[in-house]
């Protein structure tokens, strides 16, 4: 009897094992989706990384250089305002701009030396100044579509647009510096020649200072020296824009704008030169 009692009591214990196993199985099943959650995050990160890689590849294609070190390109288009706290100003485009400015000057000087064998030092210097000025660099940057690639911090929407335009020439020089560091002189030389050769043969403005040209023309006509007057100043103190008019007796005033009074005066003089058909403003 005692043996039978033992047999009877053991059966419920064994019978209870199955439900526990099923419950355990159900518990594991409910936890399975949680173990897959990180995979979704990984896919999200991968898609963002792919988008960034595609954007970088598109930028390199426009520039015409595949960077072995993509960080150089990112640095070349990064303004100081976009740097996170703790990072140095040297992590922005500024150091690369310094380098690119001199690389550009060297390559263009070599281009001019071979393209104009009969030009003297004075003419070559004028041509060089025209080709490497900030406005020319900004034109190249615009043609490459770099305006929207510039990385800025929170500076306000209106300041954002002005700042992008004002540093566009600097960014172009920084890109040249980045190409030089990444691919050497040959790569930088190829970039500059590809973007400056046509400009070298077709100057986009008088090689001589337009104010000088206008003054000499006025004197030749028996007119007094042109008078420049500030019409308007707009924008913040750190990034102003001037509108200047130039006056000559018997002629309608001509106006120009620029980031400085002198720059605006030059534009105003150029406007009057073109309008009045003044010769001698382009010795190329």
C-alpha cells in the first residue's frame, strides 16, 4: 500500500512539468521580438550612412576628385559656426583656405606664364589678380554647386544666406587646399586648370581698376574727377552691404553694391564704363 501511494503521488508532479515547459516556451516567444529591435536601429543607421555616402559621392563628382580622406572635404566646407563646442577653429575651412589660396596662385601663375609668352610682368600680375580674387573663386564655387553644401551653425535664416555668399570664395580655396593635401600637386593642378582655363582667356571684368579707367576717361573728356557717394548701407555690422553711386556732370549716376565701400565704388565705376562704352578698360 505504501508503494502504491508513492506511485500515485509522483504522477501529479510529472504532469506539472509539461505546463511549466509550455509556459517557458511562451515566455521565450514573447521575448523574441525584443531581441530583434536593435536590428531595426541598425538598418536605420545604415540607411543614414548610405545617404551621407551618396551625398558625399555626388559632391566629389561635381568637384571632379575622389577623396582618399573624405574628412578633408568635409573640413573644407565647414564654417566655424558649425563646429561643436570643444573643437578648434582649425577644424573649419580656414587653414585649408590659406593653403588653397597659395596653391591657386602658383597654378594660375604657371598657366599665365605659358599662355601669354609675350606678356611682361606687369600684365601677368594684373591677369593673376583678376583670376585669383575672391569674386572669381566664388564664381567657380557657384558653377560647382557648392553654395548649398556649406555647413553652417545656427546663425539665422537671413544671416545664413548672406554668410554663405560671403564665404563662397573662401570655401572654393579651401576645397583646392583639400585636393592638394589629398591628391598632391597634380590633382590640384588638374582641378584649377579645368575651372580656370576658360576664365583665363576670357576675363570677366576689366583688368585695370575700373575707377582708374573711369577717371582717365573723364579727364580725357575735360570732366572733373568722378565723385562717389554712399547711397545706402544695409545688413549687420559684421556683414554690411554698401550701395554707392558715382556722379559725373552731364551723365546719369551709376550705382553698385559690395561688401565694402571700395568694392561698391568699383562696381559703380564698371557700370558707368559699360553704359558709356568707355574703351581701355580691358587690356586682354
